[in-house]
């Protein structure tokens, strides 16, 4: 199975497609079919013609937070994800020029002064990069007022928060954009509906992409509404396909199918999920996946292998590199069909 490969630096998307002269739905889309092992190349706006009437597209309605706050002495704090007890996971980063680098200094009990008199208290390490911490103010309203979007070194400049929102965004809560849905436009959504493709919402708030460094996902809050659960079960019972717009949607739906109901049915479910989808766990309720292109050694590649198998997934990434597809949140996408 593909777990490691060399990603050429020139294949990193440095700016939104709008800055490259493209519409949001003008990015490219690799299309793979597990049943035939075929790989095709399309524009994202071809999506409605690639799905079938009666298919169900499930989308994530999380909205991206401006989750980076600059402190004094060249320190930046990335707010990643809340914990059930009210603490947050945060990443400390050192500001270097116009970007920040991981592993800023910190110690348990440290008090970090933030703008407008807020104070962040570090409680202890949660992972190699993330701290458990508490803010002296309500985190989401504070970030909406004082934060800026998280940006990594491959992005050439700061972009305003709307560049990090999807057309489905409703509830602020994600440290970083659920980028598989970024190419959707009202036009594409309309064409999907006219074709007879159903669309249903759920919410999963995702944390920072330090997970791309090989970490398994930590618990994240999610909500699969009862109407979405019923629609998933109905479509599957009628022989239709359930297509997830993003790995976050897969994680939420597969979590909601862990209740042990006959046939792997989905139940309305909300809470915190630590479920990791791999070839070993398999995929119970999701038939296809729209996703971005993931970095070498990413935990997401194990989920993709559960859909495509290792051999086809390797061929897909070889094709993407050879065809000069672009990676990361402003890059191209991959539609994985059964």
C-alpha cells in the first residue's frame, strides 16, 4: 500500500485557484473506479455528470475558524480542537517572518498573554506537538474577534477567512477548512440537484493538520442528524450510493454505524469520535469519497486505501504527480467511486 512518496515542492498549491485565474469549481479532479481499476482526469465541475440519480452526497457543514492568534515574543497559538471538559488542544509555533514554524517553547502551568487581556494556561502535553490548555475567555467568540486563519509555509501570503470557507459552511468550529468541499459552487450544487443527486448534512469539527505528520486523529466533535441517518439508510436500502464529501464525513458516518444495527445501518449520533478508518476496519456505509490529495505518510492514506485498495491508490498518486496535480487545501481533488 502507498504510504510514502516524494511530493515535488512545485506541486504544492501556493494560492487559492481564484488567484490563479480559475473559478473555485475550475480545479482538476482525478477520478478512480475500484470496480474497473480505471483512472480518469476531469474538471471538478464535471462532478454532476459522474454521479448517478439517486446517489446521496453527504457534506460537512462545519465552518472554518480564524484559529491562529499571535502572542508576544514571536509566538503564535493555533487553536485545534475542544475537549469534552472545556479545555482545548493548541499548538505553539514560532513566527518566522510571515510564517510560523512548529514547536514553540512551552511548559506546564505557563501563562501566555494574548490580545485584549486574554490569558492561555498550558495544562500539559497531549501529543508531541499539541498542548491541553484553557483560555480565560470563550474560545470561539474570541477567535472570531481576534484570530486569523491558520496558514502554512507553502501558502505564499495571508488570505481572508472567506477563502477558507466552503459553500456548505454553517457552524464555526474547525481549525482548518474541510477542503474537499472547497470547489463546490452554487452552480455545481444546483446541477447536482437537477440531476437527482440527494444532498444531506452532518457536522464534524476538525483540528490542525499536524495529523498529516503521521499522527492518528484525536477525538473530534461530530453530529449526524436523524434526518441524515434516515436518508443514508434509505438510499442504501434502495441500492443507491453514499458519497462522502471529505474524509471528515467518512469518519462521522462510519462512527454513526458502530452501534451494531443490522446491515451496518447509521443511527443519529453526536459526541466525540476517535474512530480511524483503515483497510483493516473497512468501510461499512460509505461507497465513494471526494477528497483532496494527501501528503506522504498521512494517516488519511490508510482511509483512502480502504476505498481503493493499495495498488489502485498507488497508481492514482503516480498519475496525479505525473499529471502535475496540485496538493493541499487550495489544490485539486480526487473522486473515488466504487
